[in-house]
C-alpha cells in the first residue's frame, strides 16, 4: 500500500510543478503552453460599461476576462499546435478579432511572450467604414521562423486597415453622379435669405 501512496504523492508533486492553474482569468501554464499573450485595450476604461475579452478555441469559448474599473490589460497562456481567436468587445464599440496560430515546428525553451495594444472604434465611426471588411480579424499572430519568435502578419494587418477605411462609392447614400449647374443671382439671393 505504501508504494501506491508514494506514487500518488510523486504524481501530485510533478503535476503541481508542471501546471500552475488559477481562477478568474489568470494565466494557466503547463508543459503544453508555448505562448503568453499580453494585450492592452487602451480605451477599455472610456465611458460606462465593461470591456469583455474572450479567448475562443476551435470548438468553444475557453476563457473570458472582464476589464472593469480602469483596467486595460489582459493575459492568456496558449497551448502549442492550436488555433485561437481573441475577441475584444465593449458596448458602443466595434468588436475586434485577433487570430492566433500556435503551430511550431521547432523546439522552444520556455514560453514566448507576445504583447500588443489596440484601441476599439466607436460605433458612430463604424457607419462610415467599409462594411465588407468589418468581420475580418484585425491581426494574425503566428510563429515567425526567420525571427524565431511569435509575430504578427504586418502585410495582412495593413491591408485590413486600408480596407476598413476605404469606403466604396456604392455604400455612400445618395451616391448618384451630380453635375454642377450655374446658379442665377436671383436664385442665389433667395437661397441665402
């Protein structure tokens, strides 16, 4: 009976060394972890309401962090060889989506850290943006083998930003072609008065 009890104690000891699990949106680190995402939502504390940051896996929502009372920072620890999405949302603002690919074909020593900052766009501005580009992720984070670290696809992010702020003529109300006609002095005087 003592060898069985000893093996349980050894298992529990090694399990606590390889996994640090905490509650309420805190980091969870184990031997499968490869990336710690540290994000800041610079305008998370503007106006009333909480900013919600969700970590979404392939099948479901993995974790949710609520940024309250002036908090702007969040952290997630991600496992190797997985796909994730981070959705940042707040009432009155456009939600942002960041995609993360943690597939790595090389060995890493320890956990990589990727930090980023973002600002949410107010709903009143969203109406003037290209509606076709609103549903796409704003960034794709992946392992860059040339840099030997996690990075984001700069070309993709710049392309999405350009698309967001490029409004198609057909999307503008009253986008009919207009021609200018000379106005008579009498018509001008009546319009001004």
